[in-house]
C-alpha cells in the first residue's frame, strides 16, 4: 500500500545518500583534484548535487520536508578522507566506486518497491540511476590514469 510517509521516507533515504556523496567527493577533490574546477571528480560531485536538488524538489512536491544532512552516511566521507591520506589516490577511488555501487543498489531497491510512487520511480529511472552508472565508468577511467 502506497503511503506518503513510506514514499517520503524512501526519498529522504536516497537524498541522504546523495548528500553523503557530495561530502565525500568534496573531500576527495580537496585531496587529489587539480584546481581546474572541471575534472571528473568535480563533474561527479556536480551530478550528485543535481540529484540531491531533484530529490529535494520531489519531496517538497509530495508535501514533506527534505532532510538537510547525510546522517549516518556522513561517516563514508570520513572513510574516503582517511584512505586518501593513508593509502593514496587509487584506494580512495576504489572506495568512491564502492559508494557509487551502493547508490546503484539503493536506487534499484527503490525501483523494485511496488509501493513507491511512479513519479519517484520515473526520476530514478530517467535521471538518478543513469548518472550513478556513468560515475562508475568515470571512476574507472580515473583509476586507470592514477595507476
């Protein structure tokens, strides 16, 4: 049974994942990216910012308040920063890839939820999931270049 409470809960969970990704990429960029402002990590962070904005707008349309923080997901950003500091760029990129893979599984799980509103599923199918999959490709290129 579709309830607005369940739909909003799912949307806010997805939003917290995007907010964590923004935090994580911000830290990775500070550690590794050039100052050009248009490198692959900056583009991926920008995609996550767009995804977060889309989720915020949808949550508002559904009549709820979007979450403002990453919650427990915020610890992921700290893990990337620690790995980057201790182990270098390539292991940090692997952790970023794991985060993207986790995000994909979260979106796929939401798509499989028969109680989720079709407008949410449409956003996931048309915008959020394709971006997430492209991030994996981009991170693989980064790892190849870092090697």
